[in-house]
C-alpha cells in the first residue's frame, strides 16, 4: 500500500479522542499492534519543513525503517535524499532512490564489493569517512583501477569542547578546520575517490531536549554556547574544505535543531528523521511539539492484584544509556506507570496507577516508543489509521525481510 502525505488533513491532536480512535480502529487486530496516525505524520512532516525555513531536509532512515514512509516524505517538496545507516541498506534503497548518503563509516566488505561492481549504485551512494583507513578498506576490496570512482563525504566532529569537557557524541576524530582540511587533501589525492560532501551532526543540540525538567537551565546554557561556537567553527571547516574540493552539499542538524542549524549560511541541507514518527524523547523541546504519529498497543493479559494490569510484551527499549527515558511510555489510559523493579519486560510489563484498577483482561494499552527506529525493529508492519478508521498497512524493513542493524 502507498502512503500519500500530499493531500488530506494534518492534526497534532494527542488527546483522549486520538487514543480512543486508535483503539476502535484496531479492535479486531491482536496485540502487539503498531500504528501510524496519518494525520499526525502529515503534521510532523509539515512542521519540520516550516522549522527548516526552506533548507532541504535529508531523511534519516534509521529513525523510520519503513520504505513507504520514506517514499511518502520524500514526495513532499522540501525533502531531498536519504541518510542511511548501513551500506547494505543504502544499496537496497538505491534501487529506487538516487541520492543516498551513508551516515556512518563502513567496513562491510561484501557490501563494498557490491558498490564497486555497480556503476549505478556508485553514482547514487555516498560513503561517509573520517579516517584514511576507511579508504584503505575500499581499495583492498576493489582496487581503484577496476571500479568506478567512489563518492565520499567527511564526517567532522561537531561536539563542544568547553569548560564542561567533551559535550556531544563520540564520532569523528577530526574536529578543527586544519584537521578536516588535511583529511580532505588526503582524500582528493587518492585515486578512485571523489569528495562530494561534509557532515557535522550536533547531537548535544539536536538530540538533547531543553524542556525535560530539572537540569534544563544547564542544558540551555550549554546549548547557547555550543551553538555560537559551532556556527563559527563549522563556517571555518566548510571554507577550509571548499578550498580543497568543490562540495555538492554541507549537512548539519537533526530533529531537535532544525531552525538553529538552518540559520547557518555554511549549511546547505539538514537531516531529520525522529521528528516524523515522534518518539516521546522529542516531547522535551521548547521549540516544537511533535504529534505522536507512531504508537503501539499491547493487551492486558492478567491482573496480579487490583491495582496492577499486566500487558503482554513491552520491552522495546531505545538505544542510549540504560535509563528510564529509553523505555516505552504508557500513554493511554492515562495514569499508568511501569514498576521500578521491573520496567518494560521482554514478555510482560506490569503497569500500576489509578487507571490500572479500571483495566480488565483483554483491554488495550497504548505506548509510545522513546526514539523512532526501535519500534520498526519489533514489528513487521505499521497499520495506518486515518479519519479514525483503519486504512491498510505498510511493511517495516523487518516485514520486507531486512534486518540491517
């Protein structure tokens, strides 16, 4: 089934009527059932375009993992290209898409052989590198004289090295303009490679909410200083690399920083993905409020005591530090919480709270996942709900027999 986001209403409603509609629409489907609210997805996709202010958005596939959603979003004016997470995935998507950037370095030799043997794929897929050793792997698999030129982009570190130490994720080893330009010169000097892009992902801004509760003042202080430092350094990095090679694009940002990164003249495109399906981690930002476009329903199978309702399944945990925020969040009925000593379980999840007393065996409880991609890894399809009715379903990567990572 195809998914059309170009026509139809958009809605940010996350109130009781929304969750009751999901319950009614999926009443005949057994749990666990994963759904996408089409109106909510339309709202999120449109809202991200507004926040991007006309700068094109590349879709981060790891936060979606559903080809029908990727295709529907890329059909919207303002979205352009895919940021893939493995080379095997990129090659698969390249059958239908002509602008795919690998978001992370790869040493997948089998996939590299496939890339080097396919001129069409080599023209459509861009590898990400931050070390010459990654080019050595490519050459060892497919010497330059026997393959098409391989498109590459540099991943430069966008973390903040301030008075609090290293703030951000541990990604690239090249941080300063001189380090990045030196790597660029070494790439350009290598036979069989074309340097076409530059990426700098500011996780400490894009992936860190500033309205989560205690500690917000410190987060906002850090982000203000990091934004200012990064804008200057990114401009210097881009200028240095452009002095070595023409660049087709300079990529930055993420769901949580679209409006900030779009304001930098050195950036030509943004990346976002999590804001489309909107896991609950993205509720904690002042700049935007996403609609809960994706959710999953689990069924109550037992009542161990009057104020606890136990659902089957639930342990669909997101990546990152193993803390409570990475657990799925029970959202309907309201007033439910996981037990501190059990959390979300692989096979069962006990839920406590005022609403648990009213739940009976067979009732449905709705959860929101923490990020986005982990939900698609646990189910083979999303059921589409629009105008309160079930409109069909679309397979996830898993539903198409693909488990890339």
